């Protein structure tokens, strides 16, 4: 399965300078937040594959105009072609506003999903906006990661955690991929291509099904 992950910064090749070959061959597109609704709406229209998204802390405009044709997976476990995908958007609370949470609030969100995670034997991909604490985050209050994600990875051992929020171009030595125990933590800022061998996916539903759990 070929997955395109997006976050925070728009890639001109997918919008202003789009050509049909740019989004060809993908099976699924995931957004980790802070992208214009019109950008995602355009991508889902031309790519002809599902676009699943979580909110970034700047996505307050989605309340009035969400990305058309795309599916929000906040606080949901979704199964797509056998791949279990969990959505947990938002960032650490640093001032009043939507899509911001304390670490305690994020732990509570995760606890509410525990029976679904147990029933389906865990999760393969966690889609977040903020990174885990100490794994790709920053020291300023707005870009600290969630300790709750460390506990999530400890318990359920997802194969991947995809996040945005910390812009790679801001760092002197940007790092996209990090390892946390059995999970690969990937900063998908702007765009990242994830290729998963179909033989490693445990089929939980028929091919092609998109199931909200």
C-alpha cells in the first residue's frame, strides 16, 4: 500500500503547479493537520482515493468549512484495506483556543478508545498533529509533545506514528524519522510517502472497505 502523508505546509506540485502524474499511484492520503480546507478538497478530487485527516491547532476554520470530500478521523479507529488507523489531532495547550489539550486531556481521549483498540488487536498507524514528548518535539510551550503518546506506543506498539506541527525547515538539522521502541515516528511536514508491504497487513475487512469503528 502506498500512502501519502501531508501536514502544515502546502506542496506547490499538488496545487498551484499540479499535473495529473503528481498524485498517481497512491492508495490513501493522510493529513496531520494545519492545511487549508481548499487544499485538501482539491487533492481528494484529483487523487480519487480517500483523504483522512485530523485537526491541527490552526484548523479552526474547518468548523465553518471542512475539507469537502475528506473524512475526519478524530478520536476514531478506522480500518482501510486491513490497515488500522487511529486519529488524535491537536497540540499541547499553550493558550486559549480550539484543538489544544493538556496531556491529561489527551490521555482521557485515548482511554475512551481502549475497548476498540482491544477488540481490533491494536493499531497500525497513529495519525496525530503534535509529536510525542521527547520524540521530535521542541522546547517552546507551543511545540511540546504529548507524554500520552509515549504511553500509547508502549501499550499498543503501532508500526507508525505520523505527526506534523514541528516544521522541518525551522531546525538546523531536520530529522524526519525517529525510532521509539517498536514504533517509527515520522514527521510528515509538507509531504512524506509511506510504502507498506501488503503482505504485512493483517486483513480485518474485505479489500477496499473503509470502516469507522
